[in-house]
């Protein structure tokens, strides 16, 4: 079964923020590499999106409708609704994720 992947605006902004940060603090080569890997993960969700796992921060508060995949240290958080996968955010796992997830996903 093939799914349709939708990267919502907030997740697009996350990608651009990560890219800009790496570009500023490392190199364009590394920024392009990370951007391409994160985009690959998002695109790959059109096949077997169920392979992700529930983020532990959400499991602790009994929220189980979001899944995540990793490209360490980055976390791609998404939701499956029918045959559509919504990518909600792409976060740096080194940040305080609990509050960020609650604000972004449970508003």
C-alpha cells in the first residue's frame, strides 16, 4: 500500500531552520547532506509508515497517534490518517522535546 506524504508548514520550517543552523555552524556540504537525509526519511514514509515508534515523551502522557523515525540526532514526528501521512515536525533530539511536542502537537 502506498501512502501520500504531506509535510505540514511547521515541519518545512523545521527543515529550513536545521539547514540554516548547520550551514551557519558547519558547512554547506554537511547542511545539504543532513537536509537530503531528512527529506529521504519523509519521502520514504509513503511505504510502511507504521515502522516508526511512538515518541516516549508522548507515550508517557498516553498519546499514541504520533510516530517517529530518527536520523540522529533528528526526529521526524508524523501521524497516519487513512492513506495520508502528515509530517508534523522535525526536531533536534538534543533539545527539550517534551514541552515542544506538547505545544506543537497537542494544541
